[in-house]
C-alpha cells in the first residue's frame, strides 16, 4: 500500500475544502471546526515536521476557500456559513 507524503492533522472536525496554491507550496484547508489553516509544505521535510503556518479563526464554519494567485499570491478568500466572504492576506496574517 502506498503511503502519503504528509498527513496534516490539525483540524478537530471533518475537512470541507482544500485549496493548493498554484504558484507555491502553500495549502489552505477548512473544516467544521471553524478554522482555516495555512500550511507551507516542503518536500524535504518529514511528516512530523509539518505544522500549520497560521490558523485563521472564523465566527462560523468556512465552507469554501480559494487563493488569488493571479491577483496577489498572498491573498485568499473564505466563504462562511454566516453569509460573509472574507479576504485574507497570508503575508500580514490578518483580514
């Protein structure tokens, strides 16, 4: 059986959406735990070394996420069940 390169285990509930940044080694994931997690992956790192780069807390479940690589490689948007879209800057770590 083939083994995965990484198992990223920070979410506390089911994962809803995942988005891989097309121009970098970044992944964002969202879950029913009301968190969006930014991961910076390095192929040379071992599984145990992969930790979240940043956790973006939401007041409700973020049901979808997407990077804006053509507009700005540091931006992503999250759509939440509280009827709000939030644009985040991964460089500044804030909305």
